[in-house]
């Protein structure tokens, strides 16, 4: 099983569109896929025609301990499930602020779900901010895919996102890798897109050998601007259900094939990791690790530290 967090702290770059259509593309290949919507706006859920209903469990109920993921997931298409979100999820940030090991809630919930209902892929559509929800996704994920629009500030934003993954990898999830960058809203006829792509390629080549993004690439599949991709959410359908032969459908089909072909360095289907953040104890520079309790306390401040890095 592969768990993939789609993450970008900037909105409007195609993150939700990529989360949904990558998941749908993998499902079309015959893989069992689950999308976990971690954005309180619930756009991934709506994109797949699933609206959170008060009488049914959502991902908020999972974070609040009122439901399990296996009870909250809902089938959106053949081989494709979604765990919906709504505005209630925004309260999870505040409710978990003082909770012990709050970064591991989602990881434990996934472990419980796949024990009874296994999946080939689990994708997290992260919110466009760095808080408890995003950190839960990065702690539970094997890999990160970064949807990015090739504009002038993209390289600066990419650098900050990679710093965040290094922080999570160091403290909470040593398995975490950055698989690569998906270029969205791509305009192949512009010099700007080509120049930014070249700059990002050079930047990734210079990654330190021990960095989570050491093996990252810019995916060959470019997600071109396409009106059909913008129309599909209003019909509650992925691009493959709405207009599979359009350029957007072909682009996401190519991306799904590329992602499926990736071989990760660290993560394996049968890897076992602990829920407690004691495997890689954290201590501030110049101080020794004095106790497990202090390590756990240090992890409780990770969201604040990560925000500073970003």
C-alpha cells in the first residue's frame, strides 16, 4: 500500500484537482484507492459527488474519536472511495491542540482501516495551510507529491515546502519521501513555464543526499490548462467520468501511469513503524534527550515549528 500526501500551502495551484483525478486515474487502472479529504472546504468530496451529510460520519468524526475511517469512507466510483470533509473539520485544529501524540491520529486510524479493508493507494488532499491536519497527513504518508503552477514564485514556495518535509522526516516520519512535483495549469507555449521548469529541475538535482526530496523529479506529465478540468467538479465527476478524451483526461492518465511506476527508496508495503515519536527523538540543539516524556512534549510543538519553517 502506498500513502501519498498532495500538499501545497498556496491555494489555486491544482492540488484538489490533482488529488481527485490522480486517484480516479489509479482506480481506472484497477487499483483500490481511497481519498481522504483533509480540507474543511470539502472540495475533493464534492468533486467526486460526495457531500458530507450530518447523519453520516466524516473525517472530523475520525479525528474527534467518534467514528473509524472504515465507517466514514463512501464509494464514489468503481475502485474509488472518499472520506468526506466539511466545515466541522476546521474545529479539529483547535480540539487537538493539547492532545498527546496529536500528529498520529490519522496514522492509527489508517492502520485500523486497512486491517479490515485494504487499499492499494490512499491519497490525502491536504488543506492549503500547515497545521495539525497537514502534519497528520505527512506523518501517515510514505510520500509527498507537490502540485505546482510554474510561475515566478514557484521555486521559493517549493523550497519552503521541502523544508517542511525535512522537519517532519527528522522528527516524526523517517519513511517520508518527496516523489516529485506535478506542474499544473501548464502553458506549453510560454517561455516562463519552460524557464521555471528548468530552474526547478536544477534545484532538485542539487538536493542533499539525505534529504527527503533527494530522489524527487518533475513528472513528465504536464497538466495543461483545460476548461473541462474546471467544469468537471460542478458535475460531481472526475475528468475520466466527465470528459476522458479531453487534454486534461489524457494528462492525468499519463500522470497516474507515471506515479504507479515509481519505486520508493524507503517505503515498502510491509514496513512497520511505531506510532510513538520515540524512534527519532528530538532535542533542541545543544541539549541532550533526557526522557521519553520530554520527547513527546517536544513533538507537541511541531506544528508551531513547521509554521515557522514555512
